[in-house]
């Protein structure tokens, strides 16, 4: 199937769903905690439901209600899963449950969809082996799932590159339940706000670190601790907000994004200030949790923007750069190439397909904006952020843009297309049979 978008004005209010990153951390910590945790406003997306299913596989008792999950935890006594853990398309879940599995006696097999089975996890495998577990990929010569994890993790010292913050976060989440103390040394940590998010959730569930470096290069975690159940409310997802935000900035619009928490640790809220620096008319209503956007105004290029801490924002910001006069260069993109897809290469190719001028190197992307995008057919490549970004691009293109296989958007933003239509986007869905009949 595909969704077709075309240029048109937008207006109205769009509430932003709960954060994927927060929801996954809350669900898995609740599974490890003693007592019953209540999670309000969880994101009911594919990735988060995979995490919730994993929590149940480790022995947590779960009740799902409208807008709330209730999780009775295992008090640190995680059960060995009875079956293979299939993490679907969720890289975060895959990484986090690898360390949880290391707390169980016996072997756990962890896998995911075709994208997950291409995403490297070898650094986390090596770290778990350093901490007393036994971990290895199942395929000779492969550094990706399926992987086997045999517990139990005892503690010790693990050195990691810091290239993937999820490796560090995974170890931090499980290390308090190891028998001994754990030291994690990170050479050059990227995505630091995500590491701070993990530390905040550890604190929320009653665990403190013995010490950690302010630059996130060294963490010392006391073993033999326990998590305590709690009630929490998941903040809105700033990563998801980037897509309607860019659509509203690029198209003629008067749009309000609501339900946002400006004090949250999520790094992608930086997208707002980046767009404002490019000339976007965005007003922050911090007390009301809203962004007020008047779109369709010219944007400025000439910026060099590092995405080391906000890699998920590249697809959305690349679309905005197409509307900016002159060159916009994004740097620090090596880790953007190992997400659900190589997002640097995919966005370069698909934006070129609809008339953008894009150049890339191993770690940079330069977009020369100002010329109108044209219509055409593009492919999501099964990547939720690509699907939403290209839909936003269609809302400011000269001709219709057809985004094929867009259903993956539900991974992080269920109902994205319907919510955009509530703003007047006029997106139209076609199944494959109908698509074959349309020139």
C-alpha cells in the first residue's frame, strides 16, 4: 500500500503520543521491580508492545487498560523465558533484554525482524561476556541477532566505545541486579541525553549509582540492589513530534502541537531550537506544553548541525533543509547509518527521487535547499521515521508524493496519518491493487 500526500495548508491541533524511549524503559524496569507499577500514557506502538511482551516473558504479570499499563514485577527474580524472545523491529528492546537475559540462569534466544537481524549487537555481546555471562550470535560470522545469552551476569568491568548509547543503557538497567559491582567505561559516548534518561529512570525506580562521570565516560554500579515499583506518567515523544512539526513549518499552516513536556530529558526537543534558528515561526508555550507554528515562511540555510546526540532527527530535519535557502550540513552521522536502515543513504536517495539536491560522506549530509520538491514515488524501506519524513516532504512538494509501505510509522506514532489528516493534510491511502490502477 501507499499513502499519497500533496501540498496544502494545515490547521488545527495535534496531540503528541507518549515517548517510545520512556515507555520501553518504564515497562522493563517495572518487570524487574518488586511490587506493582502503574504506567500512565504509555505509547501503544509496535516497539513498546514488544517490550511489554518481553516483560511478560521474564515473569511480570501485566494488565493493559485504556491509557494505563499495570505491571506486577518479579522483584529481581526474572524467569527464564520459555520461548525465543522476538523483539520485532525494536532495536531498543533487543539491546535492553539482552542484559536482562544475562540475569537468568540458562539460555535465552533473542531475535527480531529482518532489520533487527542485520543490526550489530556484538559490542554488547562482548560486554556481557566480560561481566560473567556467556553471549554469542547464532550465525557464524554474524554480529547481529539471533543471539544466545546464558546467565548469570556477576559484575566486573566492561569497556565499550559509546557509539551506541543503548549498549550502555542496557548494562545500566541490569547491573544493579548483578551479584557484584559493575564498572562501565565508555570511550566516546554519543546520544548522551538518552544516557541521562536511563539514569533518571534508575533513580525513579529506587536505584542509585555509586559514582559516574559527568561526561558519561565512567559508571560504577553497586550490585545486589533492587528496584521498587512506582507510578509514572510517560511524557510525550519529542522524536515523534518532529514530523508534524516539520510538516507544519514547511507548509502554509497554523498548527498547535500539544501534550509536550519542555522539562523532559529527551534530546529531540532540540529540533525546535534548530528550526527556530533556521527561521521557522515557532512559539513555545512551556507552561501549557504546546508549540504554536505558523508555517510556510522561508527558511535559512548556511548552518552546520551536529546530530551526535539527536540521530533520530535526521530524516525530519533533512526535509526542512530542502526548504531552506542555501546549504545545510548535518554532521556526526556515523551512528545514523546503523538504525532501522542506513538513514543517511536512504534519505539521500529518496529525497533525490523527488528533486532535492543532497550530497553525503560517511559522516555528513549536505542539503542544498530552496528549489521546490517535485512529486514522485518514494519508499519507506520499512523505517518508521523515513515514512513520516517523506510524508511531510509531500506536504510542501509541487506534485503528489506517494510513500510506499508506510504502515511502519505505527512503530513509534500509531495513527500518524489519521492525525495529520485531522490538520487538513488530505493524505489518501491506497492498497496495492488500487495502486496498480493509478498512473
